[in-house]
C-alpha cells in the first residue's frame, strides 16, 4: 500500500466520529480552497498596501470584497522554510528546514564568524501536510508552480497532491520564464510561452475539468516575482513610460553590509507584479463563472518579504518597512495577505485586519473551515484565524519567533528575532549585539531602543533563548579561522 493511500485511511478513520464513512454514491460537501502563493512579493508591492507605482486592480478588488491583513508574517525571511510551515503548520525549526534549499554555504575563512549550519534539503515524508489531510477527506488536490521542498521522492505528489505541474527542487525556473523552461513536470507548449500565464491556464483547466462531486484544494505557487527579473508580456511598456516621469532616483539606504532600494521604480519588476495580479483575476473570474465563490476560500500571500536589500539594491522597495528578503527586519518577514471566504459578510467586506497571522496558521485555519479535525501532533505551531473571517478578533497568546542562523546573499548574517506585545528584539550573532524596537510606534524599525530599555532587552533576549532551547534550534558554531576586523 502506498504512503498516500495509508494516510488516506488514517484520515478517514479520524473523521468517522463526526462525518461517517464516505461512499462513491454520497458526494462530500465541504469547503473548496484556492491558495495562491507568490515568491518574494513584498508587503508594499500591491496598490492595496500603498504602492503608487505598481498596479494591481484584481487584487485590490479581492481585498475590497474580502479582508486585507496588515500584520501577516512569513515564518522565515526566505522561501523553503516558509513553504514548509504553510504545508505543515509547524515552525521551520521544528521541521528542520531553516534556509532556502540548499542554502548559501558559509566559507570557513576569516571573513565569516560562524560555520555553515546544516539543515534538511527536503520536506521529510513523515511530515503530514494539509494536502495529505484534505486528500484523506476526499479532496482533489492540485499543485502548480514552484515547490522547492525537495526533488525526486519528495515532490508534491509525494506529499498529498494528486497533480504536480511545474514543481521541482529548484527555487526559480531552471532556464527562465519563457519556454523552453525545461521543467520536467510541465512540458512546454510553444517556444516563448510565458510560464506565469501557463501555470494560470493549467489552474483554470483543473477547475473546468475537476470531479464536481468532490471538493478541491488548488495550490497555485507562482515562480514570479522571483529573479530573473524580466519583462512580463503585455505589461512592461506602461511602467517604462511611468518611470520617466518619476525624476532622479533617491540614494540607496545603507543596511550594514548591504544597500536597500529606496523607491519602487523598476518597470520590469512592476510588470511581473502586474502579471500575477492578472493571474489572480483570471482565477477569480473562473470561480465566479462556476458559481464557486459561495463555497470557496481564497488565500493570497507571499513566502517572504520583497527583494530589497543586496550588495547593490534589489528590484523593489518595502518602505515604510525596513530592509527585505533575507533580513529579520519587518521588510523581510511581513507579507501581504488577502483572504476571501464565504464567512465574510457584506458589512465586513473590505475590512483591514491588524491581528498578527503567521504562515503556520494556514493549516489549522483551513481544517477548521473544512470542518475537519486537526490530527494530534500536526500544526501545533499554528493558530486558526477562521473566526477573524466572520468579524471576530483572534486573541494572540504567543510570541512570534524567527530563527535564521544562516548567511544569505542579501548580506544578512546569522541571527534571530523575537516579537511580543509589539516589542521586537533582533539578535545579530555576527556582531555580538541586539537591537530593540517598539513596533507600535515605530513599524519602520528606525529607533533602536536597546540602550534606553536594557531590562526589556534582556528579558526578551532571554525569552528568545528559552524558546530556542525548547525547540532544539541549531545555533551557528564559531569559525576558528575568523578574525575580528580591526576598528
């Protein structure tokens, strides 16, 4: 018996007390899910979140009829760990994927204070995913796009998805966004075909040809807006013309070893944002044409902050948030989140939600909306926000913790962060110090209060260390060849 069949039996047994055994003659009536995950989309990249350069009319419309979350967070400032947290409801530390796969290997030389921290290069098969749980309850499960949680033997079809179109071990299209892209699970149609449009078309085909007697999970994981930055067909010219009227670009913002972009003015990147906006609009139009919105929850989010900080500035700016992908400042971990769900009443539509949401929260939320029990030992780091969809406030009883003990191409060096009651401490192991911010009055993290609040700083640092001990988090080990730079 295959692994998925075994898990299907287990999940059905879990459901027996409340639902009874399913039969072919008795179609399962349950919630449908469309989960759209964008790669590297920044918190400020959508016009619904304040962008005055990018144009996202379809996402703005979804926010107007649904909910827009202002304090949604990725569990890590890079992709693979966050993706694992979404699928399992478990913190990246618990899953032992704490860096993008395979990650940057720190050189054991005098310029690196710490040695490379080794983590997993695939999502372990024993980790139960939301797709496996839903498949066990009779759902059709469809995956299209970026996976980046392992190769052969660890693909979406090994983790609960019946269909995998485009998913592999890579973090970006192996040969770019235009055919031939050479992705084994997604054969090209015509030369020059645009990957983003193709993934959208395949998702629409699934909706059109699905088994209408079964609910579904459609997981569309775009490679956009990850590098290589390119001109998305049909969208670039308008933004190129708009850049000409912006005037001289402001100076880049220094960030320790890196530099952050200070304005959204990259027409290629803007065209990529427009392409994913159009994709979302196409999906919503198909759901509407099939009268599925009354039974479907749509979740649209990103796996980490926008690529803003590099040795030279990245393609987007996350202002007013600080820095971006790879960093534990807000710009690296705070992400856009727009949700449509049938629970959202007319009077509640278009509301802005400031309750914190972490990427571990999607699994328990989806299971609650589907009316399914949460298996013991699954999703224990998540907290359902289903009540928020009907207008209730979800009381947060947990701190938010990020553990990123790796070097990253954004010029980030090993560290961790801990946020509780609006206060956030960031550890910089490379420099042997920490910074403290009051996010309630300083969301841009401009005023370091470490010297003014020494007791609070010490308290939060200790809570972070206690959490790391409880979670058995792997800390970076000293590099014997490192030499402290001269003042």
